[in-house]
């Protein structure tokens, strides 16, 4: 019998629903277990902004901060200790999901320091260090999909680390990410190492594209009918790129060794413009072999009034004409996505810095140093 919970139904349609949120209370209160059992939650993502709000915006972590500070830990070391503990606990909660889905879902992401996004070597070292610290097979390390991040992605996958490639906006960069993914697995094969236990997702950011493009359209007085078309069309083209990559001989050779596809993960799918429905981006991008990571409000909204149905084909059919119309209206999507990547890295780096400053302020108030 078909389930009546729209979130669970998304999983039945082949889309893993993950939670774009983490706090200690979510795990310790039993709420995470409830979301997994009742709503079919299949994974979790975090980023510096989420941790900044969790740590600096509450007193949940004060006792640990006090103890770690008394032990002489720096703000960065304190943050890592807190984050690793939360991610470990979440990984343990998701362990049954990870096993039940043959290591496809049940994963929890922790991001490398975003200030290293343009430093390949430092990112490789940080990814390896965080992977060892978390020490859970269903953890994922998030690496920004910058140009310098590409070789770090390959080397981390080759080392057997699960990788979530984040801050993807351009289809052209996504093509390079797919190449980095293939190269990482092929490196393991060449060394006689297994690839069947490695999981990777490519996090394609959605609504931010419309925020930027709609602003351009509003300033130029272009047809209002073009508003809200860029992000979904861009994501639909990315999904077509994913399908073609999985249809070739190169992937077939890896699949024969048990490799799992690198699924597109739709990020930033909450609606930023109140003109659009609250589930505008979620509904449009339901597709097999994908993940959608939802913040709590969007997750609850989908439980309440989601209408699960695979719609990606409709969007893929419309995308070429929509993108052509946007180009004719003066939208340079390549430039838009370049700026979004730059701004995204800067925003996460600023959140990371604010998080460390918040911890330092807490140390001063709690310990007086």
C-alpha cells in the first residue's frame, strides 16, 4: 500500500530526503530517531552557518566549551571537538539506515574549513584529518567544488573517503566534478583497492541561482515570465549530465566493481522569494537517484502538503528553451554561477570565522580568559 507521508513517498520514488540541520539536542532528545522512523529521513548535512547558529546561538555546548577551554584548547580545536561529537552521534543514529540502504543513504556530512577552498593541499590534509577524527564509515566530508577543490576531491576519494562536493552552481563545473569522481575511483581500481564502499554526492545549489538571475531580470525590465525559471532549468540540465555520465562505458566498468553512482544532491531548495510557493523547488526536482537536503521548515512543510511525483522530465523538456530565453534577455549564466561560487565560499568562510569568534567570546565569559 502506498504511504500517506509525502516525505516517505519521496524515498519510494528514489529521492533520498536529508536534513540540512544539526544540533546536539536534535540527537539527544530523540527527535532525530523520530524523524528517521516516522518521516523516512535518510541523511544529514551541515555547514559552517548551521554550526554557527547551533553553537553560538544556544547554551547547549557551554559545559563542553568550558571544559575544553580549561584544557587549553583553541577556538578552532573547541569547534572541531563539538562538531565531531555531534556528527559521530548523528552517524550512529543513521547507522541502521546506512546498512538498510546498502550504504547509499544514512550519511552525515562535515565540511572542511571553507577558508581552505582555494588551497588544494590544505584541503586534502583537512579532509583526511576530519575523516579520521569522526571515525565513522557513514560520515561524509564536504569539499567545495572550486577549481582548486577538484584535485582534492579526486585524492580524497582515492584515499577511501566519502565526499560531498558542495557549492556547485555551474553545469560546466559539475562536469569537472564528475570527472574528479571517476578519477578518484579509477585510481583505487588501478591500485587494486575496493570501490564498493565509497559514497559521494554532488551538491547542486538551486534557489540562489534564481535570486541572482531574478535580480538581473528585474533591473533590466525583461519579461516577468522569465523569473523563477533559471534555477530549475539549470538543475534539470545538471541531471541530464548525470544521466549521460552513468550511461557510458567508463561508468559501466566502475559499476561492475560495485561502485555506487555519485548522486546529485539538491541544496538550497527552500524558497527565498515569497512570490514562489514554499515547495517550489522541491516539487520540481523530484527525480530518481537524487538527494534533496531540506532545512527544518521546508521539511515540515513537505510533510504537511507535499505532492510527491517525479517531475524532472517535464523540467528537462522545458530547460533548453528557458535557458535560451534567459540568454536572449541578457542573462550570462556562466558569469552568474561564477559569482555565486565566489560568494558562497566567502559566505561560508565568514560564518566559520564568526563561529570561532563566538566560541572565543563564550570562552571569555565562561572561563574568563
